[in-house]
């Protein structure tokens, strides 16, 4: 057999060599190859490759620029012209594909903005990879509870005891304060922080020096935004005076850059933590925890090694008597991975980031499935087109380019419409997500969007392109091409897949809705409806003023009751393990929630008694009494608890009452042991129960009364039930967004089903006419055409049910109190999908079946 020169070197030669030189050079090289091949074919092939490389000289290289550009331009222009002709010819298919892809891409863009924002929270710090927070695992009766707060002295001690620590700061939050400059009174959150706060967090100081701004207890540092609100300008404010709570003057020692929207640390006022040590000296020890500790570790520090050193650190400070173990974790990770169970990180917001990313992918996939299904279903209309083109010399590659070009062009048009739609929907999307996102058309955004469009177009059009281009021209032109079983099952499989996804989304939305409904309607064990809460501040911090104020509040028409408390009833506020009772395990350090209250607070909130009584002025010395909830009594193992004495912080307390269990934490957590003690006319907040329907009137009267007692202090009340429901903010957003995305998935799936049903009815037009003439009713024909689609939806239901159950049960595991997964949740979702399919297919087939049979039998 005659030896042939290697094809790849020969192709390379023909690619680079000038046309006017190619025949001569190629002829010479082949002649040399044939002579050498007579002696050794393998050696001849190697020499031929080397000869081709040697011929790659500057004078032999052809010009690529003009020919390539002209070829590519012509090809692109030709593809675009053919694509628009196809769009005009198959308008319905084009519009369905355009609407589906636009909807899917809009969803992807909005979720991309949200996911990108979530992933960037707290990642902007200069040394984010070395910024850590100290947490504590505390052994409780119900397992290990991971807490964010530490003891006050811990920051300074860690700086001294651990060489791995470069800088450390303690941070304590104390609610809101009123700042006064001239006639301006502005209320804002504030924090106490250690002197190295700005070194740990690398927050930019616009005025002042990081080493000195927190060195003085009479200094205050404010954000640029707060400086503008107070002084009208963020520059030249250092040294100016701000009156704090109308009691104390602070000198501005620095102005820091307002935190970006991607910061979870949104505070505008910072005061030296040394001041809080003076105010609360009695609790500045290792037995109390109310300070968050942040560290900047030295470069190269092994965090795991530091955690091993920290295992017994707290115990060493309290003579071993503790249930607390400290550890450090990356602070920038806490926003997304802040959920701990039994001492282990188990997720957090990252779960929803992953969830919505998957949902966006599925919705886009559903839109791509529509494109694929409709394109393959309509392939018969393009058979002759393909056959003629192939007969005229078009290769399969050119046809693939054409059909892929069509789908990518549709995707790019869809992308433009999606960008416009996302821009219009973004304000409402920001309201739902609670963010302030913008579409920033930077290089990353534009490149990413184009990449998504191109990939989407490729995925959506790849199967139709390879399918259509594979037709045999002679078979097509003879009209002998028949649908293959594989094609039919592929299309059915895609319909089943997209409806299975839709059913999973419907079920998930239903479960989320029912769980949220249960959270909002469940009896908490007390009544937080129509309860106003506002801070006890200024002159009202006087006990005598509080007594007078509450007496006047109760005289306002529409006020049912009022009191004060140190607890906000919306989660853990303060706990202690300093309770001792007869028979207690000496090693038990489980914490009880501490609810310090004033007289009438339990009545104001409607907390129910199981036995005994509440605090009552008629009994005199109730300051030495205590009230527990049922869970606490069960935990302590006390029978007939009334009248028994326990010790709280070393002092005897007599049990005078037991209240029924109630939920002050979210339903993510089980009810914990709780006790009430009497603080008298004290407490950080007022709670006032008002009559429904008289809110505006009562709030107005309360504002007047508050101003008369506390001039210069803004009156900003909140409703307690809204504060409590705020604990479910993430779930509410998931519920709302899931509803929108599920609806979108249903709409896109329905559009695809609409197109397929219309095409199926159209293909069987003559059959329908014959059946009508032979006596079939419209109902029979509708049933016949709907049967195959119904079977596909039923299969989708069967596939979706186990996935729906797994997803729903996994999400519900995050709640200590949750709904039961009833069978009808899945039944309703399946029936809804089936009903929608019947409605769409039935309507299409009814329209066709209602046509005069003679029209159905006419030739084209």
C-alpha cells in the first residue's frame, strides 16, 4: 500500500502557506516524502513534519486579516439574516422562546445580584483573612449553646496571654442613644469599643488617628453620615461637642467612613469601652458575658492551634468552675455561616444562597427545555430546508453554526430584554430582600451576562442544531423521514423534568407558607399584640418619674395596661447559671433566662399563671421573691414548688408563682428555663398595651406625654409583635421570593406546554378531521390529545414527590416547632400542575377540534 504523508502537518502547511506558493511547496515536499517512504515510511513521516516546520518562513505565510475578517463578517451577517427570517416565519415559537428565556435570564440576573451581595458581606476588610471573632460553647441541659458574647476582661487578657494576637478589641452594644447638637436631636445605635477597634477592623478614619480616637473616655467617634446629619458637613468636626442623652458632653475625636452596604456592622457612634467599665464595674468579670471580642491575628497564625490553647482558657480564669469553652472563627464567615447546633457550625444564610442559586439555574434550565422541545417538535417544518441546503452543498458544520447562531441570537435578545426587566423590577426586589442593590454595568457584570447568554443559547440550541443538521438530504426530500422513538422520548423526558421541578417548587412554597402561617398564628403563651415598646431614658430613668409616667399612661383612653422591663421578649437577652436549689448537680452550669420586670408587666403581656401569683404591691416585699416557668420547674425537679426557697446569686428567693411556658425566642429554639424577678420601677424599656383600632390616637397622646417628661428625646415606639416577627425575616423573604420564583417556573413551563400542545394539535389536524367525520365528539378528541400530556405530568408528579419531601423536611429541621408534612401538600401541588396542563392542552385541542372538518382535510 502506498504511504501517505501525515495529514496534520499537511493541513498545517495548507493553513499558513500563501496560495501562490502552496502548489509548488506542497508538490516538492510530497515528492521528497514518496522517495523517502520507499526506504522507511516511518522515518519519511518524521522528516515530512520537519520539512513542513522548515517551510514556515515569513515570506511563505499568507495574510489572514482580510480573508478571515471578510469570511467571518459575511458568515455572521448571513447567519443573522437567516435567523431573523426564521423568527418571522415561526413567530409563535420565537415569541415563546423569547419570553421564556427573558424570564429565566431576569430571574438569574436578580438572584445573581442578591447572591453576589450576600457573598460580599464583610469581605471588604483589609485583613479579612486574619479577622476573627471569639465565640463560646456553653453546655446546657438541652445541648451545647454557641454564644457570641464573652466576658469584659477577655479582650485585654487575650492580648497579654497569646502572642498570636496582633490587635484585639471588645465591643458592647447598649441600644440607642439621643445625640444633641444645638436644636438637633438624633437617635441612633451606638457601641462601646476598645482602643484598637480601628486597627482590628481596618475602618477608614477620615479625621483623627487610630491610635488616639478611643484613648479618652470623654471622646466620641462618629460616621461621616452622622457628622453630616449633626453638623451639616463631615469635615472639620474634630473637637466639636456632642451632648449624649442630654446628660454628658463628648468631644468628637474622629470621623470614620460610613460602612458600606456590604457590612453587617452598621453603627454610627462609637465610645470608649473604658466608660462602660466605670458604669458597670460590678459585672466586669468572667462570670458575666455581654461583650463581643474581635481579634486580628498575626500573619501565618494557625487558628486551629490557637483554639486548642483556648480550650481551658476560661476555666483557668474562674478556678475551673465553668461550662464555657472559647474558640475563634473567621468573622467575615459568620454572616453566611452563623448557625451553630450543639457546638458545630451547620450553616446559616449560606443555605438560602445555595437554594436560590439552584432555583435560578432550574428556572433557566426550564426555559432552555422549552427552546429545545419546541425546536425539535417543529423540526418537520424545516426538513425540506435542511434537505435543500445539504443538496446544494452545505455541510453539517455550517448548519450547526446556523442553528446555534439562531439560539444564541435569541438568548442575546432575551438578555437585553432581561436587563431592562431586571432594572425595572430591582426597586421592588430591593424591598423584598431588604437590600439596596444596583445594576452596575462594569466589565465583570457585562462579561458575566454575555457569558450566561451565550452558554444559555448554546445549551438551548445544541440539541436542535445537531438534530436538524443530521437529517439525510435524500430521505428528507423524498418525505420519508419519520420521528424516531428516541426523539419522542427525549422530548417527553424534558417535559417531565421541567414539570417535576415545577411541582417541587410548588410544594416547597406551600410548605414554607404553612410554616410561616404557623409561626405567625401559634399561641406564644402570652399576648404581644397591640403592645408598644419604647426605651426608658432621660429623666424617665428616675424611679419617681417612672412611677408618675406609668400612672399617667394608664389614664390615657385606649391604654389597657403598662409597665417596664429589662427584657425585650424577642430572643435571648440575659442568662445566668447562678441558681441553686436542693439536689442540684454541683457541676451543672445550665443557664436560666433572666426576665427582670416591674409590677403589672406579666399582666400587660397576658402571661398565664399555672399556679401561685404574680408580683403584687399588696404583698409588700416581693423583691425577694421569684417566679419560674414550667420548663424551669421540670428541670429543677421541684414538686409543689410554691413556697420553696432557692438561691439566686447567693441570696434566698421564695417561689411565689409558676407561669405556663411561653415563647420569647423564635420557634427555631425550644422553650428554655426562665425566671422572673422584680426590679420595681426600673427597667430599660416601657411596654404599653393598647386597644386595637385606637393606635393613632394613643400613640399621639403617648408622644405628647413622653415629650412633657423627656423634652429633647425623640419618641420612637415599636410594636412588640413586629419585633418578634422580625426574628423570621429571613424565612419571610424566602417565602416571598419562593412564591415569585415558583410562579415564574409555572408560567415558563406552561408556555412550553402551550407551544407543544398547539404543535401536536396542528400535526394531527387531518386525523382530527377524519375522526370528526366518522362521528367522534369534540370531548373525545380533546381527551385523546390530552392523554399523552396527562401521562407525562403524572410521571412528573411521581418523580417530584420524594424530592419535595426531602427538601421540605430538611428545611423544617431548622425549627424546633414545625408543621407536620401532610400528604395533601404533595397532592395539591401535583393536582395543580395537572390542572394547569389540562387547561392549556385542553384549550388548544378544543380550538382545533372545533374547526370545521372539511377545513382540516384540505391540502396545504
